[in-house]
C-alpha cells in the first residue's frame, strides 16, 4: 500500500511539471505575430522603394551613356546597350510585382535571422496549440507568415538587381575606358551601385533588432524539443546539405573534406619543394592576410570584393534622418558668489550627425539654484538657456567642441535695478572626451572657455566643465 502511494505521488509530480511546462509554452504572445508582420512589411517597402530608385537612376544613366557613345561609335553603343536597358526595366517591373514571380534557387538573401523568423512562424502554424487561443490568432499567424515569405522573395530580387548592377558596372568600366569623357558618368554609376548595396545592408541590420515580445517568444519556443528538431530539419543550412536528422546529417556531410585533411594535402604538395617552399608560402599567406585585414578595416561593411569603391564613401549617406539624431543631456555646476547662489545647469540636447566625424545640434537648459553652502541649502529658479553647438573629431575619443548660447537670468538681488543683464550671450570653445558606457549609451566630459565672459554684467566664470550622456 505504501509503495502504491509513493508511485501515485511521483506520477502526480510529473504530471504537474508537464502541465506547468505546457502552460508556460502556451504564453507565446500575439504581439510576436503582429511585430513580425509589421517589421517584414516595413522592410519590404523600404527595399522596394530603394531598389526602384536605383533602377530608375541606372536606366537614366545608361540611356545617357548610350546617346553619348552613339555620337562617337554607334555600332558599339548598340552592341553595349541593346539589351541592358530592357533588362533593367524588367527588373523594375518585377520589383513592383507587375510581372509573375519566377522560381529561384536556394539563397540566403535574408540571412540567418530571417530564416529563423520564417521557420518559427511555420512551426507555430503546425503547432497552433502553442498560441494563445484568442480570436483571429490564426489569421494573424497566416498574415505574418505571408509577409515574411514576400519579404524573402523581395530580398532575393534585390540581390539579383545588385548582382546585375555590379556586373554592368564592371563591364562598362572595361568597355568605356578606351573612350575619353566618360569618367564622370562611370563614377556616378559606381557611387550609386555602392550606396545601393550599403543601403540594403543598413535596412537588414535594423530589421534584425529584436523586440521584447519577439525575444520572449523565441525563448519559450526554444524550450520545446519539437521546435529545435523542426529548426534542424527546415533551416537554410539543413536544406543546403539535405540534412533531415542526426543520422542523415552524417550521411549528407560524407565526402566533404575536413580542415585536417586540407592541411595534410597542402603539406604533401609543398613537401617536394623542401622546407623553404613551406616558409615562402607561409610568408605570402601572412602578407595576403595583412592586406585583407587592411582593406576590411577601411571598408568593414563590404560583402563582395567587386563592391570595393574607387572613391571615398560618405558613411552617413545611407543613414536616415532619425538614425542620424543623437539625444543627450549634460549638467554643469557654478559656485556661488555675491550675485548668484550655487547653480546647476541641467540641459537636454539633440545632435544631427552630418559626417562620421562631426555633428551639430541645439539644446535647452534650466538653471537650478541650490543655495550658498551646506549651511544654506534651498532650491530656486535662476533662469533658462538656449544652446547651439558643433562637435568635430580630433583623434580617437577626443573632440573639438564649440557653441553659442543665450542665458536668461532674471534675479539680481545685490545689484540696482536696470544694471544687470537679463540676457547674456556666451561664445564657447573647448575639448571634449567621449567614452562608451554600454551598447546604447556614451558618456562625455567637456571643458569649455567662454571668450565673451568679459561682456557679462555681472561677470561669470570663463571656464565651464560639463559632464553628460548621449543615447
């Protein structure tokens, strides 16, 4: 009887644990579906708009080049541009969904993140018990999955456009270099091709930013063994190698050379040349790696050597207006004197990055009076200020900082009426040091000199030290 009681107790515990796990899994939020659809629809519109813009510009430039070349060599112009403008037009129509979609081979246009997003929605479609059983949940799921699939197709089209533009750019550079007067036109096309590729990359980086509901949903699904099995079978990597499980995985990878096998093969080939041959190859590999690292440091965002620009690119050109804005705040203290109490200037500001090394912006400040000492602490209103500033990178984390400010200070208890200036202007110049706090916040220390302090009545301190943050 005692053993039977223990068996029932253990069974009850396992049932409760299983029920608790199922309850936790069933809390996948509906907001995950709406976020996936919203993000996918937004990126699809951005890619469509930017690709359409790039194609229109290339069609216009190719038409101009054709007319220009026809005046010099009509046969060459017809041969070089006969089909390319039509191809660009077909791509433009297809990117706008005006032509029937064609089947494409397996691609990674959307990257691993989009692949995971699509597979998570596909898993939920066949495991609907994991969703909250709210009204319209199935329709939301179908709509989200459809949006992701359309986005994946649109990104593949954009990759095809990028590849076509790259090939056309290379061909035109080779064919037109024998003629004079085409360098500026080709440079313009090179810039458009480069910035188009970088803009697509920028869009996809923003798309990968996970929201709170998305992170929670992925954490819950990863606790389900069936989801992990589904991902192993249906991911892009699994499709590439035809992997359908652990046993099939080993079979599918059969015949692929391992790293050790490749190294042994190289050693065998170099063995006939003696130790000097191995040393020479090692030296050449080190030099090649050094050159590649140098190029990667200059152009870290490139994913294809053919996209290497022959001009100095503007890194801010692919950033949207909102992405160029930096919000921040800072505080400055001023000691008390016979005219003013100890004050703290609390400021908020917004900066616009017009260059990778420079930004300019405006701000507002509030002057908080804090008394005359530890034995006389009281808070009071001491005025407001309007600020403008500019930052320019000098070296490393040091920046040249300048600005113009107007400060309103209405209280002059120790001065006769009409003597003190209610509005005072400041011209500031100095040095700032910026440092990283975390991935989303930076700190800064600014030391400034006010070269208009002599015009203030009553006079104020010429040196100003500010500390702050930017987000």
